């Protein structure tokens, strides 16, 4: 198995939440990706993570992302990076289910501090219960993508492809992908040989294009392109 390659088998269960549900769609030794389904008008707790970084991407619908002193509104393929200790909550402002990806690194669902919660979970840890999917329920599974080629899958309105350092180094086209969550590796500064960025970070198309022009992706660099 290549470094950073998913060892995840298709998830058979989801975690029910007061605001909807979530389930894991990808995991490696550096990060995990969860799909959150937020019901219309529903809101997550106002919380932070003390140790892990989190990237959030809205796939469908519209999200009001509340921080301590700011509020951001993100629509389809809008993204934000949340560093450790940054309190945030996500509210679905549309009248349909909103779908959002959460990329966490390192993997630790128990790294959770709640400030407040409309559903009375301030003094509760992460939910440990889960329920099985119905056999015919459509769900996202990124473990079926193939590294080293522009393998693609489609889920609802979005297309997902795997991109590694070889594809970037060969200047292969990125297709129509607009956001890129990093799964492993990063970029290397040639002078200092330091690596920066990494799993859990989410890059825009302009970010990734500019970085490739200036820096070398590490040999273990891998990301997902989403359009």
C-alpha cells in the first residue's frame, strides 16, 4: 500500500446528530474525511479542537459559519481552514439538506471542546452511537478512487478525483476541479528544505496552481480535486 493511500472500506454506518448525520468517507494515517448532512435550518455546536486542524468544504446548499468574532457565508465549493483552538459552528441557511466535507488532521473525533449547543450537549463528548445505512442508500465512498491517475467518481452534484505529486510534476491538467483537500505530504522550500502545508489543509485552484509554479510538492503529496 502506498503512503497515504486509503485503507478504508466503504462505511456501513453513520452517526446520527441533532442537526442531521455524518459518516466517514476516507481515512489514512494522516487525516480523515467526514461527510456532514445538515438539515434545513439546523446548526452544529459552537466548538473547537485543541489539537487538530480542520478543513471545511460546502458541497451543496449554503452554510453560515460562525466564528468567535466573525461570520462567513459559504456556498457550493466554498471552503475555510480552521486551526486548533478556533471556535466555530456551521448552520444550514438553505431550505434543503446541505452537504459539507470535514477534513481533520490528526484523526481524533474526541478532540472536542463545546462552548455552547442548542441541543444541550455542552457537557457531552462526541457521540458514540451509530446506525446502519439502508442497502440502497446513496453515499459517498472515496476509498474506491485510484492513485496515480485521474480516476474519478461522482456523488450528487460533485465529481471527485485523486491527484498526486507525479500528476502535478507532469503539469497534468486539473480538469474543472475548484477545491483541493490535502491528504498527505505538502510542499517543500528548496532553500531550507522545510515542508509546509499538509493534511487537513484545503486549497483553492488558484492556491494550488501558484504553489506548483513556485515550490516542489513532496513525494508523498496527495490531494483530492473536487468540482
